[in-house]
């Protein structure tokens, strides 16, 4: 099954995310418009939302935070995130993240 929001990379996966900062709590909303939609409790100032996103994804995927890198969209609501683990598959990412 094709998942346009998540694809395999050599040694990891790439995830397209759409964030909504300043939410009451950090949570996954679902998949919408070819991106994983997330609400983040953090504010989008001084990199706080990016930091919160990396922490949330690392915890949700049981990976160290050092394995999570935002590769595009540092100043946008839409971001590309790479999780370099060597063991994580697209199917596992979907199982762990999509409600």
C-alpha cells in the first residue's frame, strides 16, 4: 500500500508532517493531504516547535532523539523529517504513529 507521507530511505524513513503549534496537547491527528498531521503543545518561536516535534517522534518511534532530523521546513508548518535507524520500516512507522 502506498503511503505518500512516509517512504523508505537507505537506513531509515522519511516522514512528511504538517504541524499545528500551540495546541492543548501534543498528539497525532491522522493523515491528511499526503502528510502526517500533528498537534504540538510547543510555540513556534526560537525552534521550540521543531524541538518538540523531534522529541515526540523519537519517543513515539522508540528511537534516540539523535536519530530524528528535520531536513526541510524548519520555519514552516509542513516539514520533512528523516528518522535514521537502520531497522524502522514504513509499516512500523504507520503502526506506531497513525491512530
